[in-house]
C-alpha cells in the first residue's frame, strides 16, 4: 500500500526530528528534502550551475555534516527560489514517496506542491526565537562557530525568503494539521504526529 506523510514548516521547527521518529515508528522510509536544496546550494558555493547540480544529485553521496552549515543553508534558500531547480528535483521526490511500505517527506512544499494527495499532511512550526535557540544549540554542539544573534538572523532571513518566493512558497496546505512545538517536548510533538497518522491509517 502507498502511504505518504508530508511534513512542512519553517527552518528548525523540529520537522527533521518528528519525521525521523515517525518513520521509525511506522517503518516508513524518510526523505529530508532540505538536503536536496542544501546539496544544490553547496554546488553553487563551489561555482557550479544550480540546475546542472539539481539534475545530477546522488543523495547516497551526500556528506550530511558538510550540508548542515549556516552558509550552505543560506545558499540552499537562494537556489530554492529558482523554478528550474525545483522542477529538476520534483520526480525524485515523487518517486521516493511512491515506494511500497510508506514514506515520510519533510520540507517546505511537500503538502502543497510535491504531494498534494498525501494521506497525511502536517505543518510543524514554533516561534522564531524557540527555533533559533534550538538551532543554535545544535550547531554549537557540533562545534560550529555561531552566535545566538547570528542564528536568529539566519532563520528569519530564510523564513522571509522561503515565504515570499513566487514558486512553491512556504505555506501550510489548507488540509494540514498544525503542530506548534514551541512549548512541546520532542516526545510530545512526536506523539501528536503519530496520533494524526494513526487516525488517517484507520480511515
Ligand atoms: O533544517 P532546516 O529547517 O533549517 O532547513 P532545510 O529543511 O534543510 O532546508 C534548507 C532550505 O532549503 C530552506 O530554507 C528552503 O529554502 C529550502 N527548501 C525548500 O525550498 N523546499 C523544500 N522542500 C525543502 C527545503
């Protein structure tokens, strides 16, 4: 049976954590679509053409640690405004979602553009301050040279760019269930997501 879960939301809202936990719980495959845009952004920082990079990505070759830097995140949100880049990444994401056994995809436009017919759509969000603090702790914990103010500025700049772009802007699908993780523990956020999916599976 095909079963797709779309999880969207702004930067550092907890989509990745919720997606991984949900995928583990239900035995679904998981694709962090942000990594695709980050890989294209990384290519551009190296001087490559964004569309060529997007057309020849091999997620198996991704060096995730190198893709998680703030510089690559900013480059990702810039290439993510390019319609041709988004088009080049579309089939890969749809094919991933169509695999047997179910799939979770997290990103910005999964429920609106990539999988408008997903069985479950979640919009995971939190206040900008909470998101920036979480991302600061994550990056500082990896030993990166970051400041709270710098991370907050990065998160807000990407949110603005992601929300205002013409192609596939960040917006909750009308039929998405919203989970605000500002005051939730990881376990509580994951439990809410699992409850929504359980209900959809029974339908
Ligand atoms: O992990 P974080 O939420 O900070 O970002 P990400 O999910 O890795 O995405 C990095 C950037 O890629 C975002 O700021 C978006 O500009 C872009 N992106 C997108 O446009 N569409 C997606 N489906 C996923 C990411």
